[in-house]
């Protein structure tokens, strides 16, 4: 293993990289696009639910209810349809997600201390949003009831009683319940896979397609030197992308890492090695840029996105998929990043995930060396 | 280096059930131009790739540049130069960058780099296109550059696989002149070709067909032996005659 050979290969690879517009585009534009796209579009939070209210009652009580609903951050009363049929029309055309129908005599019932029913209609086509909307409207009505109860007791001249059970909520680790806070670590994991694995999946296949692999075979290059030389330029490109993602997370979304920056860099380094190794291995095995690229999307990018706890929670997956997700490197990387970003955990608490990533990197490296040796290096 | 730059005995290479090279034995003397002749598909490339340490023989024995074919492929690669018409330089790199790549791979000490780079540009007459992408150069120029790169580490043994295929006659003449200069400096040259007329540049040749050696010796010897009654015949005639007779 000589440093000079590794350097020669790394320099050559660097020239390929800076002269291939498509690679550079993939390396820098795509990550920026992803951050913006995921950061702004993939908000899993439910706020400002578009709401339509049909008021058949038209009393001060019903108007007061509508005003308070609109004042809440969770609901925007965007329409006041005259009839239930008009409400259906709005729901059909996707203009509102939530519909509230106040029946005639509602205010009178309320004043007379009778049960005053409200009809609530929720568009269930997106279960996640529907579930959150339902929880918000339930809480909103519960609070209204609490106030009504107290008013009633006051009117009766009794001591106000407190509800026997009162849950006092304190959310830990992501106090604002902002989904962006856990989206940013997920984006970083996906970006590393895209830049690391997709870019490197092309580089050895390209040597086969250009016939230069035969040149490499005829030269005194060892498998380890070739692997490292190929990986080094992409390592730095990917690391720059990580730093850009951290910076954009801070500037655009105000997400500041609470724990050690250097632990984050250490985790990223190991995870990048896994990504680069996977891409290079696919490249050696397929020998075709097109096939390698498709395969890299399939085995690196998609699992990182779908199985890593980023978009879909792992505890909701069937047991088979849960087992598969334990083999996805992004699972451990996102675990570390969440620990560092949201919970200020230390290495002492995160080491099992670090160990898994390190084992994966070592395994991928060994598989690469063996594959290259079989190719005559 | 001893008197034999290359010596192989009963060398065999099989790919699955297909025998590409079937028990060939020959030796190459230090300092000579050795021609390895045969039609396409005869096993020339397979043989040269075994000799250069790119693929491992199925069986047999041999050494190249003093290193064993089975155990010393790494040392062989470091000690020889290899140029093939089939493989190319990196087209998106400039000649200068290609040269620097080879210097690094051959582990040439950096203090020697400026002098070697100068030498290659003088030898290949490519100084004017030093910073142009290699893909823009005409094929003949690229071939000179490839040859220059194969000689950067000053090997004493040079393997050339079909070096002149697809090259115009003038460039071919320049090429052979240059090869003679090299042998004058004591470099051994092993060259494969399917152009029989080029064999006259060789001191000795081996003819191979369907993986087996069909004739060996100096070009004149082979012609005299195969076609004793036709004094005007050349190596091409002898080769055709050999092919018509079938394998010996």
C-alpha cells in the first residue's frame, strides 16, 4: 500500500469529478434541492386546518363559537357554506379538511343547559392529518365544555370543582413538536446516500465502459489502493454536503445542534464510508453505469428514506420490515443524529449505533477489496 | 536481468470449457524484438495478459522479468511496460495529467518527475497539446502518448498488444523506428500483431493458431522451413500454408 498510488488515483478521480457536469450537479444542486423540498414541503405538522362552518343556529353563542375556532392556530375558518350540501361540495373539492355543522337551536340548548350536539366532518383521505385534526378538534371542544361547566357551577352559586384528573403535558426532546426538527437529520442521511452511493456507483462502472479497467489491471495497483483512491474525493464532497446541510438547517429552519459537533462529524464520517463502499461495490459488480445507478437507488436511497425511521415510524412496521430496517445503515445514523440534535446525548449513550455503523463500514470495505481482487487487482 | 526476459513452459488458460491457450512453451531473449503472431482469436491477447500478470494461467510454469507468473504478478506489473491498442488513456484528462497519473501509479520518486515528463513530451512530440483533453488528439498521437506512459518507469521489458492496428503506414514506420531505438538501449520488446509484414521487424517470432504454437524461429527460418521450394515467399505465405495444413 503506497500513499503515492492512492494519491495518483484520488487526483485522477478528482479530475473526472470536476469535469463531469452531471456529477457536480448531482453532488451539490440535488442536496440543496432536497433540503428545501423536505424542509418546507414535508411538514408533518397540522396547523391552520382549512375549516368550513355551517351555522344553522345564527345566535350569539354560535357566532362566539366560530370566532374562537377561527382564533385558534389549529383552525382557519375559510368558508361559511349555507347548507350541509354546500359543505359536502367543499370537502369533495378538497377546499377544506374539517367541516362543522351547528344545528338550529344549538345556542338555545346551550343556554338551557341541555346537550347541544355539533356535527363534525373530517376528510380522512390522509389518515395522519385526519387523526391530528380529530385530536385538535376534540381538545378544542373539551376546553369549551370545561368553560361551560364552570359557568354552570358559577350560575348555581356552587364552589367551582376542578376536574378530578388533570394531565399536565411537557414534551421532551422536541419541545415545539416541530417535525422539521427531526426531518433535518433524516435529510442529511438521505443526502449522504444520494451523493455517496449514487455518485460512486458510477465510477468503477465507468472504467469498465471506457475500457480503462484493463489499464488499471495492467498497472501495479492493489485493490486497497484503488478503493481508497476512488473513495477519497467523494468522501470530501459528501462531507461538504453534510456541513452545508447543517448550516442550512440552522439558517433556514433555526435548528441548532445541541450536542457535540465533532461527534456528529465522527458519525457522518463512518456513515459516509458505508455509503461510498456500497456505491463502489455495486459499481464493481454491475460494470454498467446505468444498472449501477438504478441498483444504487433501490438498495441505498429508498431504504434510507422509507425504512430508516425518517418518514415512517419503525414501531408501526410489520415485524419483517422492522427486521429489515435493522440492516439499513441510515437507521443507526438517524438514531445518532436524533440523539445529538434533539436529546443532547453523549457518546456513552450512543455507542451501540456507532458500533453498528463501524461494523457495517468494515464489512463493506472488506467486500470491496475482495471483489476488486477477483477483478485482478 | 538474466538472458531470458520471458520463459514459459506448458502454459494453459481455460475459460470454463474453452481452452484459449493450450500448452505453449517459448522463451524471449533479453534485448530482442519478439513477435507473437496469429489471426484474431488465436490466443495472442490471452497470452500477453498472462505474461503481464493481468490474469493467472490455469496451469503451466513461467517467469517474466525474473518474477514467477503465479506468485509475482504485482512485481511483474511494476517491472514491465504494457501498451494495448484496446485500452485507452483517460480521455477527459490532459496528456500531462495522464502522465502524472502513471508516474504516481508506478511509484516514481517525485524528484525524477520533471525530467521524465520532459522526456515523454520530447519523445512523443506532444508538448504543444500538453493541456488539451486527450480525447481531442488524433489516434496516432494518443498511441504515442500511451507508449510514453508505459515507459515512464524505465522498464527493461515492454509488451505491446497489437500496437499498430488502426494506425496509418507513416505512423507505423515511425513507431517501428522508435522500437528499434529502444532495443538499442537494451530494452526487450514483446509484440503481438496480426500484420504478417510487420514480422520482418522482429528478431524471432512465434506463430500461434487456435491456442497452439504452429511455428517458431526467425522469420527467414520459418519461411524456409514451411515453403522450401518458394524462395520469394514471405511470412504471410508461410502462415497461410501453415493454416491450410492444420495444426501440427
